[in-house]
C-alpha cells in the first residue's frame, strides 16, 4: 500500500537560534501538508513555547506542539533510512547532490524511504561531519550575486516540491513493480556499519588512525550513492567482523 510522502518525511533543524524561524518553519510545513518536526539543540530550550515561535507559526501550532527536541543529530535521524542535508555550498566529499525538485521526485517514487531533510543553523549551516551523516545533499539554485535564503524559506521550497511530487504521482499509484527490493537500512544501521568497518580497516592496517586523511569520507560518499539495504549492511558488517577475527587469530599464532 502506498504511503503518502507527508507521512514519510521529517524536517530536522539543527542549532536554530531564532525562535521566529522555528515558528515560520512550522507554518511552511503545515501549508504544504507536513507535520513531523525535530529540533536539535535549539538556542532556547523552551523554543516551542516562545512567543515569537507561536506568532510566526501563524496558526500552525499543532506542528509546534508535536515537535520534538533532541540532543544530537543521530537521535534526530533515528528511524530514517535516507537522510538529506541542505547546504548552500558544495563540500569536497559531499554525498550525491540533488536539486529540490529531483529530490522530491526521488522521495516520492521510492516508497520504502523514511526520509529526513536536515537544515543547519542560520549563521553557520551544517558542519562537514553533519553532512557526512547524510546520504544526499540538496542545494537551492539562487541568484549568484545574492544567494541568501532564510531558514524557513528553504524549508518552504523543499516542502513545496515534495508536495507537488506527491500530487503529480497520483496517477501512477497502483502500477505493478517487477523485481526484488529489500528493506532500506536505517541511518543507525549505516552508522553502525561505518564504525565496524573503520575498526576492521584499522586492524588490518589499511587505515592509519593517526593519519586517516579522507578515507572514511570517501567511503561514506561511495556508499551514499548505493541506497544500502539492511541485508547489504549486514553483509558488510559480516566482512568487517571476519577481518577482525582473522587478524586476531593471526596475532595469536
């Protein structure tokens, strides 16, 4: 059964400083039919009750009332299997890049995706480390001479494109699909795989933990292009486990 994108998409705000932007984000989301909002370490712990947030929400108070505040990006992404970072600048080792429209089409056409779109702070955006925890990067094409977008405006653009993708696909619902598709791995499963893989690479001396350079970043970029399934993650962790076991056995000998 087809699950509407509005029920599969989460909006995540990281280190938001202005309560008004939280309220305006809630308004942008409700206008386009979305409701799941998660805040990571907002400047004001009581931001959801702040007068500016309520005022800027302009009636979208139920989005605020059901929003969650968490302490880390990892916690905000729990339960998701496709995480997207919004950034105004390209990164050296960024995951695959989408425009908002192509991202919306991808999210809509892949019913197994439980997605999160992550927005950084108003002043600093997202760090490279935060971007690397995502499987895709989305950027909004703007005027080259002035590309400054307000946080809520960026949310509005993504939410609008996702709504339009859902409306456009209505006629496509019910078509038969041929071929096997496994369950996509969650963000927690993928992060666990990277920790396990890094341990194995250090153990076999392929990765120098004192001079790692960009190896793990490149591997993250590689796997971000693959839409890893749960069984594939399990296979990779099995390989890592076997490498660790083999290395320990050789050390005992």
